[in-house]
C-alpha cells in the first residue's frame, strides 16, 4: 500500500491525476460489510479476540491488492493515453516532414506553390498533401505549359514571315494571333510532317 500512496501523492502533486473522488456518505456501492462504504476499499476481516486488532485474511488481502491495482490503473490510464497521444502526434509530424521533404525534391513546382498548397489543406482538412498538390499545382502547371507552347508557336509563326505553316497561302501574323491554341498546334504538327 505504501507504493500506491506514494505514487498517488506524487502524481496528484504533479498535476497528472486528480485527487481521489469520495463516494457520497451512506452509499454502500454494493460492497459487503468488509468494504469501506465510501471508497469500496476492502477492510480487515479478522478480529483478534485478545487485543481487538483487525487483520486481513489471505483472500481479503488479495482483494485489497486487486482494489489498489485497479485504482492505480484508473489513475494512470489518462497519463498513458496522453503520452500515447503525444507519441502519435510526434510520429505524424515526422511523417509529414518526410513527405514534405520528398515532395520538395521530386514534385514539379512544389516549392513554388507550397503556400497555396498549405492554404488548401487548411481550408479542406480531408485533403492529403498530394491531394492538395493535385488540386492547386497541377492545373497551374498545365496552364503554364499551354502558355509556353502558345508563345513558342506564335514566335515561330512570326519568324517564318507571317506564313501559315499549314498552307501555301501567305497568312498575316494578325490572323495567327486570333487562332485558338489547338489550331496553332495542328498547323505546327502538319508543318513538321506529323499530322494530316
């Protein structure tokens, strides 16, 4: 019992557990006459006739040990859960750091869109890092690629003297600027002999 009382006192003073709650007076809580009606603690069940001392029988001492262990487990469980929760959080942080480092090294333009990716994750907590990257970065990367291709095709069209590369009829630069990207692409492919 000394160890139980010592640890209870130590954990209570440290703020890890709350002081024991007393049962309301007069409630037996279903215990027999050899249990404290307030706490359920097993009481000595043998009385020495000569001097009136009270002692525990082997069975009652076993109940006392079980009662003390249950009380200790009840009081220690919140601490274990808190520690376990902290370990899970620490592991999750480490996993997130590794994934971000991997993304920075291998995902195209990740660093460029990192702030927007973080905002998207904050806005929609169901998203993973990859899900947010796909939602934020992929459309922008595709848009940049389309713009670069369009610029390159227009530059080539202008360099060829305003000729429409898909026909023998001279076309103006003004005409090619009005064409959709798809048509410019098709013309460039025909000019290179790759399409019909």
